[in-house]
C-alpha cells in the first residue's frame, strides 16, 4: 500500500489533516495525542484522513512499546543506544509519511503493530 494513490482525490483540508496526523507526532509532548484526536474526529468523514491517522496512531503505539523495552534494556546498557535509534527512526519515518500524505499518497510504515484497524 505504500505510495498508492487513494481511490478519491482528497480535498485540501483532508490532505492537511493527513499531514498533521504524522507531523504532530514529531512535536515533543504531542506524540500519540495528535493522531488520536484526528482519528476520533474524522474517522467517519474521510477515508484518506482516517487511513493516515490510523497508521500514525498504530506506529506511535509501536514506538511507545519500543521505548518501554529500551528502558528495561538500559540495565544492560543496550537500551541507551536503542532509545536513540528508536527516536531517530520515529522522526525519519514520520517525515517520510508526512511527505507521502502531502503528495496525496497512502503510506504504510515498514514495521507497525496493527492494533487499531
């Protein structure tokens, strides 16, 4: 599904919300809250926005679980490196997803727990 075009061309507002659902996750303190609010508000109205918000939300849940794992692995000093890697991967993939959403394309994160469908 990565890079595919949606069936209907999204409106400018839909594209903006899809972009925000990924971009807000990079803002410190927002994380999972941004895509969650967008998903709750626009789930029934726009398939394009719901898809991007759901993907972003699932990815942020995955990232939170990886951060928790990193904290436990800090006892073995591996977690210090892992926490940096998780942060960098989160930022890079969120930026890639933001770019795809701005191009009216669907984006599927390469590794993601699909808890919300």
